[in-house]
């Protein structure tokens, strides 16, 4: 079997794509990855036996026009490179990862020549659009739903990241039989707390709150910063560590910290490869997820929560529908979204009550143990591949 993963992603930072690719390689499948990277020239590197091809694209996320231009350039460049690779390697399956959905059409020539196409909807674009641009409705959403419809029809199989996304796709006309749910799940060989016992036992200068991920308004990170003046009254050595892309919004968070007089308590680190995150988590005391509710954030699974649990740190989260589906109140400390006073009280309570912190970790471990493993999710994925290969053989027989 030959599979090519394609998308506008940085391979080393995309846990979902890496999970697929490395598991396929371990199963004896020839797997190539075609993504993006910064710089001015294309690259080919070997990552644990996976050939990773990348084109030079800078994701700026400035505005809607810039999004469109970046997506258009990426579509043309990825389509050209994928076609060259396909003619050389004759992949059986092209696995395309959104966003955007229309990237699936880079597989047009491979599909005409017999390849099967998977569209993996990490996040549904209509909901993401409304989350990023809440005042922009009407025509934009209608066009995205039309784009989603054409893209899912073109694909042979649609994969998505949770049952909520699947329900919405079905509601917009995608046949349920065409959709397979593959849940996000951390790589437990990477997020293995037993490898970081020395870090976890180390005497620490700071009591650290950590958020590794996308830095954007919808993640409510300003709430955590606004809470720091209240927290520092009880916890003098408090520190908030935010790891992610340092863009315009990250600078606004830095400015907010300066205005509130807590800049010395906030550290903004550039995004880093996924395999560097476990050590950062091991050195932290609490994992935070202060996201704000909307049509997307309320239903979007965040793999970061499971990574927090895997690394044995308690979670403070805003009370969102998706988080309550994943964990109950015994396993996560909840606060009302946007309420910095409640957030501050949650932090102080865990700091002052170590037994509560230990109980939260224990309860989260129990919930985590009952969830499907990546091995089970990967089995569902290989079942999809087997079905597609069977259909392909029938066509050529």
C-alpha cells in the first residue's frame, strides 16, 4: 500500500498527521507527506522513515483576503508537487487534511488515474469561519457550505475528528455511511509521564500555568492574563506560560500583561515541535483551557486536554459542551467562560489544596483509561484504507 498525506500543515507540529504517518510506517505502509514550511525553498527530509516533502508557505492569518491568497497559492503548489509525486510513486490513497476543504481537489489527476481520495476534516470550515469572524455571516458561510458540499462529494471517504462534527456534516447533506470518526488521541510513547519523573520532582521556582496551542482570541487567553493580578495576591511565584505562534494577537496579550503590571509573570514562547511539548508539561503545575464558547469552540475536541492528563497535570477549563462530554466535574476544575475571577479562584484553590490537585489528576486518569486508545482509532482508520483498496481492486478487475 502507498499513501500520501497532503495539507497546509507543518508536519512536526501536527500531532494528528504525525500519528497517522508514523503508525502507517510501523505497519509497513509506504507513506509520504506533503505539507508546508517556512523559508523560500522546497525541502525533502526523512522523519523516522516517513518522507516529508514541503513547499515554502508562510501562514500569516492576518485577514480574509490573506487567507484566500495563501490557500490559493498552496492549492496550486501542492497540486503541482502532488501530481509529480503521484506519477513517480503511484499512490493508492491520497489522504488530504483540511483546512481548506477544497484542497481535496489537488487529488484530481491521481483520482482520474485510479487513486482513492480521503478528505480528513480536522475542523469544519463554516463553524471555524464564524468563530474567527463572528461579525461576518451570510454570503461567506453560504460559500463555505457550498465548498464543503463539493469537496465531500469529490472525496471517496470523509474522516472527521469527533461525533459533533459528524452530526453537523450529516445535517448538511453528507451521507452518514461516507463519514468515519477518528478521534484525536495523544501519542502515549511521546506523552509518557514516566519519562519525566526527574522534571516532575524538581523543586520549582514558579507555580506554572501552561497553554500550548493556537494563540487566538477564541481561546480566551486574555482571561488568564486578567486573572493574574488576583492570583498574585495569594501566589507570589505564579507564572503563565503560553506556547504558540507569535503573531499580532500574541503581541496584544503581551501589551495587556504590561498594562496590568504582570508582564514578569507571563512568558510567551514560540511554537515548537510536538515532541518538545511533553517536557514543558512535566515542568508545569496546571494545564489551562480558557476557550470561549461559540459554534465551533463548544464542539471542537482539543487534544491538549488529553495531553495534560497523560502527563499528569490537573486541568482548569472553561465550561464548554465538548469538555463536559470528555470529563465530568470530578476530573476537571471548571469555571464560567470569560470569568477571570472564577479562573483565579480555581488556580488558588488547587495551589492551596494539594490533595484536591492529586484527586483531580486521579479522576482524570480514570476517565482517560476508559477512552478508546489510539490503537483502536488507528484500527478504524486501517479499516477505511482496506475498504478503499477493495473498491479500487474491483474497478480494475
